[in-house]
C-alpha cells in the first residue's frame, strides 16, 4: 500500500470511530454485530476511494 492510501485509510478510520454512521447501529440491532462490522469496513473503503485511495474492488 502506498503512503497516501495508508494516510487516507487511517484518517477515514479515525473519523468512523469518532462519529459512526447511524445506519451501523440499526444494522447491529437488526442483523447482528458481524454484519455491522462488515458494513463498517465497506463504508470505510468506499469513503477512502472517494478521497483518492487506490484500493481494488
């Protein structure tokens, strides 16, 4: 992973930890912790790609 991509992932990860989307709480309640965790990773990668991180789909 390139330095820029690592920086972006770290930044987005901190943002999601500090201010998680409300949809994660709903998913955790309805589907469980494992599914919510997968959704969190999907959101993290999506936001990172939008900011310019080079991550394969």
